[in-house]
C-alpha cells in the first residue's frame, strides 16, 4: 500500500528521447518496475511503489534545471560505478557537497538527477 497524503510527490514525467533505453537504465540501476500503460506509454514505479511516472519522448530535458530530484541509494559508490558503466555522465561527483553523500548524474534522456545515500550512524 502506498502513502497518500497532501503534498506528496507522486508522479514524474521524465523526458526520454528513447524510452526503452531509459526504462532499461532505471530498471537495472535502481530496480524500478517498468510497465506499459493502456495508452502504450512506457511507465515506471519506483522500487518501493511510492512514486510512478512515465518516460516522455515529447519533452526536452532542462539544460540547467533549478529543481533536481534525487534518488535514494544503499551504496552511492556502487551506483555511480553502474551509471558510468551504462555510459551516463556523473556531473557532480561524490564529495562535491561537504556534509552529505550526494552526487549528480545525467540519465539516458539527458535529465539531471541526484543520488543520495543516508549517512551511516555511528
């Protein structure tokens, strides 16, 4: 069961020139569930089924977005390595933010997104 509450981010339209490639990227790297909607659009649900969305070939990614969506990961270093193997760019590497485990990357559609790993509590 998903959380339904006023103010929750629930749906994302990701620009994707090649939806199949973007779908494979998010499925392999983040474990997102990929599905085809009734209208034929390629869609996704995040790894815990809380956020859904679609890959939209009719949209263009922002060159310099002011709003960055970050994806939570268990191991940011391993995730960065997988993103690089997939052929995507790490825009701001791990360590650019002095107090958080954050990195920024461009996905196959050219969208700028973030990675976030919760700090290990001692």
